[in-house]
């Protein structure tokens, strides 16, 4: 008989005491927090694209996106692709949320489309955010906006806004639209998408703004982005650095 067995009779309520709960590790706490936030263990990112539409082919460009985006979800990359595609008469604006590998594949798919210049041209990356804390869009949606311009305002006292600031404002406007759409459900969301120019006139980027940011040298063309960030780095050295040259000591 062990000492513990002998003492159990002297400990009041010892037989009814539940086993102690295992201590929570830092990893389990992080995983539980991510689950509450709707964030998976996979790294999610967000990219924003802008480009010109050739011959006002909004519906053809929409059909291309609907054909390409579902193919990004595979067994190796099972995350859903979310975002918002806005189609103007001569430009489009698109924000995409997905796994980093999915975003890379989508950017690669845009390169040959842009080079053909059948549907779109001059596609640029306005923003690229890695490891986003949460999604701003509940699904992937699209809207044919039509012609949208700013309301007339007096020219006196107009403050010039630098182009990088306007690029950032365009990106933020899309995220605000995503938040508004996330709070709407069913028919209300469909109604918002069909009438963005009226319901969100102040938030919706204008056609003139897209014309400016689509030609901004501060934003990389999608082909340049793919070349810089997805291809292996080939560094040419003036001389070999390995193995390290050692001095001979006599």
C-alpha cells in the first residue's frame, strides 16, 4: 500500500475532487483567439488592383474573373476568395482577399490578360497587405457602377492632394464599402451593389480618380509586381564569398 493510498482516507472529499485542468499553452491561446476572430492558421493577404477596360467590356471582364477566381481554391489552398470588383465604363477597381499563394496565382493570371489588351490594359497594384488580421468582405461580389463623378463644388479653396494619398484613399474607400456590405444581408446587400452610386456616393471612388491612379508611376504594373515579388532573386556578386578566405599564419 502506498503512502498516498494510506493518506487518502484522511483527506476530506479527496475521492470527489475533479482532476486539475491542463494549463493552457501560448500556442493554444493564440489558436483560440484566431478562431474567435475567424482567422485560420493560414496566412491571408489582401491586394488591390486597378486597370483600364478596353472598349467598355465590363461584362466580359466580369465573366473572366468569375472563371478564374474559383480555380484559386484548391486542396492545397482551401481558403475562400473574397473581395469586391467595381466595373466602371473605362476602368475597374478590384480588391481581393485570399491566401498569399492564391493572391500570387491571381496576379500571375492577370499578366497575360493585360499583355493581350483584349479586355484590359495597364493593370497596376495599388496595395498589397500580408497577414491581414481579418477579412473585410464576407464573400466575393461585383458591381457594374457606370459613370460616377464627384459632385460639383466651388473651385476656390481646393486643396491639392498628393497622388500617393489619393491611392491610399482609394484603397481605404474599398475597405469601407466592404464593411458596409458585410453588415447588410440578402436582398439589402444586392440592393446596395446595384445602387452604389446613390447609397455610397461619398465613399465610392470616382471615374476621374481611377483614371489618375491607373497611370500612377508610384504603383507597380502587375507584371512588374510578379517579376519583383514572385520570382527567385538572382544576385550577381563581383567575387565568390564562400568559402571564406582565411589568412595563412606562419
